[in-house]
C-alpha cells in the first residue's frame, strides 16, 4: 500500500479539515477559522511524520534485504517514492481546505 499506515491518520485529519472548511463557509466565524488552522497544522505534522516513518520502514527493509548493485538502487528509488505519499496526500488535503476556508474567511464580517 502506497504510504503505509500513516495514510489513515492523514485521511482522518484531511477529511476533518475539509469538513471544517465547509462549515466555515456556511457559518463564517473567527473561532471556526482558528479551528481550521489547528486542523491544518495537525495535518501538516501528520504528513511530515508519515514521510519520516515511511522512510524509516523503507530503509529498514532495504537493509534487511541484503540487496546490492542495481537491485539496491531500484529498491532505494521505489522506497523513497512510496515514502512521499503521505506528504502528497496530506498537503493536497491542506491546499483544498485552505482554498475552501479562504471563502469562509472572506465572508467573516469586519469588526
């Protein structure tokens, strides 16, 4: 599975951020915008932690494989590529939530 176990956390935080951004559009309030920023911060942290965890698992498995030469090079490239999936998914969720949230922030009445 691309991205491994950390993808589950990113999916949960990502869906929560999208729901929060949608609620901010429906009911624009400063408190809701702050809540959205906290969810996006958690999503970013989960994405970075997911990449780190996946890189660790990839290097651990490569080390145990005993591969060498061209096979080793391919394993490193594939392991690195698969390890980037948490960041790709997480920051895609964050970008979508920020774009939706921007509409809600724009609708907050000036005080």
